[in-house]
C-alpha cells in the first residue's frame, strides 16, 4: 500500500467532520501537522538514500552498479514530493477544490509525456528521472500553493450568512424553535 492509500481513509473523515463543524483552524492545523511529519520522514529517507542508496540497491538486487545512489536519490525525491501531496489532496477536496485537483492532474499528466520523451531522448535514464521529478515537483508546488491560498480564506458556504429567527413555540413555553 502507498502512503496515500493508508493515510487517506483516516484523514478524509476527520477533515470532513472538521469542515462540517466549520473548524477551519483545526482542519488547517491537522493538515499542516501531518505535512510537517511527512517532511521529517522525507528528510530522513533522503539522507539514508544519499549515504546508503547504492548499498541498499546492491542488497536488494545482488548486483553492484556504478551510479545507483544517484538514480535512487533522484527517484526518491520524486517519491517524497508525491508523499508530501498526500495531506494536501484531502484538504483541497473538503475545501471544495475538486475541479482544481482534476484539472491540475490532467494538465500535469499531459505535459509529462512530452517532457519525458524530450529528456529521455537527450539524457536517457537520467532524463527519465528528471522528467519524473519535474512532474512531481510541479504537482506538489501547485497543490501547496492552492492549499495555502484556500487556507487563508475558508470557502463560502451558501446559506451560512442567513440570519436565523428564533420564535417561541406555543406548545413549549420554555423552549424555542428556529425558523430559517
């Protein structure tokens, strides 16, 4: 299972509850705490890959190739950027940004293939790695930017500005009923 598959089933219901309670501060705080935790894990993974990537590769495949640490590190950067998108997607979804998410992923995917072809033609395997990192970086930056913009202003909920008129109930002298 990928981190998104493990984290999303837990994260979505909590974010939806917070959205329904209009607890925007809690929603943002939870998302950014998860984001910070994933950043810490990502730094740790990058350090391990930088120093031990070639050894890990050799242990897994029982062969030693020159430059494997470089390729593993580049692809890990792509995986880390994808991992950092995990808490941003549920946040954007509960904030009503589904159209942005679909359009964003579509455009990035459509742009990825020509970039992949061009960089692979020029630099072979390094080019493919660079294209993947570039695609992950663009997805991360655009979603982070949108999450920050959306976090600065909670989404407008229709009917939230309507005043509620409280009327006494004829049957219950001490209780009130709400008329919208």
